[in-house]
C-alpha cells in the first residue's frame, strides 16, 4: 500500500489545519509521517514512544547505534526533555531557535533509549518551518525525526524524494514543497569544554563562535572500517548522504577537465555537479550535467546539493564529479557531506578523490 500524500501550503500551515490534524493523529497513534523542515525532510514519530521510534529504524533500515534528533515546537517543550538548560543553551536558543541548530544535552528519562541509541545525551532542535512547528504543536508531543530516506543515502529535500525512498514503508508524507537550506542542522555538544560541533550544518561555526566563543570539531576521524557504536551524533559514521553513483571530489576546473577525459575513456557515464561558468559545452558534451549555481554562492550550493546528486542518479550517471567548496560558513557543511558521500566502504581511504 502506498504512503498517504498530504499536500499543504507551508505559508498557511497552523495546528488547526485539517491536513496537519490528520498527520498529527497518525503521530499520536504511533505512526510515521515524513514532513518538511527548513533543512531536509524528516521522518517523524512520537519521540516519547519507544516502539514508534523503533519503526523509524525499520522503515529507514537504519542501524540501532545511530541516534535520532528530537524536534520540539518551543524552548519550553525542549526544556522538558533534558535535565539541564545551561546558559550556553539559553544564548544559542535565543539566536538560532527556531533554526537549523541541534543541542546535545543530558536527556530526561521520558526520552526512550531508542532515540539516543542508549546514550545519555539527546539532540534537541526547534525547526524553522511552519509545517514542522504546526505538526509538533498539533501532535502535542516532541517528534523524533532523522532524514526521510533510506539509511546512508542522499537526504531528501522534496516530497518526491521521500516517495522514491520510502513509499509504502511509512504512513504519510506531508508535501509543502522544497526545503530552503538543503543540508541538515548543525549538531553541537555544549556540555563539552570547549563545545564540540559534531556535524556542521545550517548554522555556521562562525555564527556560533560569535555568540559563545571558541568551539572545536571532533579530534578523531571516523573511518569506514571502525564500528561506530560509540558515535556521539547522527551523521558521523560510515558512508552517509551518498548517491548510487560513485562520487569523486575534485579541487578545481582543470582537475575536473582531466578527470572527465579519463573517466569517459574508461566507459563511465560521467555526471557533473557543475558550477556556473565552468568548462565549455565541448568539454562537457559527453557528460550528464547538473547546473549547481555560482561557486561562490555557498547557500545556493547547499540548497541544490542533494537535489543535484539525486538528479544525476536518476539520469544514470555511474560516476559523479563534484568540486569542493571552501570550508567557511555553510561551505563547511557542504564539504562534510561530500566527504562522507565520497567515502567508499571497506576502503583504507576516507574519501574517493582525484585531487
């Protein structure tokens, strides 16, 4: 049976909307609903219902060791889910909530271990999307929600992406159009000294440091060959965000040109995440081209990243060449996703690169 598709205008979304009430009723009875956020589409279940949360893992084929972020509709709701709300949380929430920021904090017992993969800290965020906020408010419970796709694959930024991955495996999909930011939230552990950004995302390191001072990235590198049961955050371990095609990262236009010649000669169907103004029509005539946007417009690149990788998969690319943006602002999040997507399982290399 196909998943129910519920179309709704994000501009008019409120908790009283019939479509929102319909989806909220599914959440309350233990069902699964995919819904839009400002980052990507999430696959939601009642975060206080351990059995409902386990259904998320089944639908996504997600390993039990990978924790799930819990979404609240207000700071007041968020505070009921954790043991403490320190001054750092107050400062960050005042600036970035609602928004693409997830805080790791010690959880209360009402959060089932399935959400946190048995860990003592839970990731909490308040999405900046009217449909997401209305759904949580109408359901009356926090909603646990990872990205609404099969585990390890490219995240969904439209309802049609969700349908391709999960149709028939979940109860319903709320369709409110494409997501605005296009990459997941930033995950930060504010209990560490200094705080640790485990996953770069929609709120940049620079923005966070402006508010609370110095933060750091994880000291250890996650390798494909190491079981990730001890990972502190979603999206850290093994191969994530990956298209079906092999993803190869390049540094610049010249390197891309050389790689195209080599791969075409080997019989590959070459897909390009091509920045505007790069290469000539003659140089790319044998390739499948996705126009990624101006290479210095990092917010545009982020919004179009997953859509582009999915589009190239749909057009039968066997290898995708993608340039690496600078690791500043949201570029750090794009770089993080590309490196994880380019990682090859059972490989001694952490990324597949022609740099």
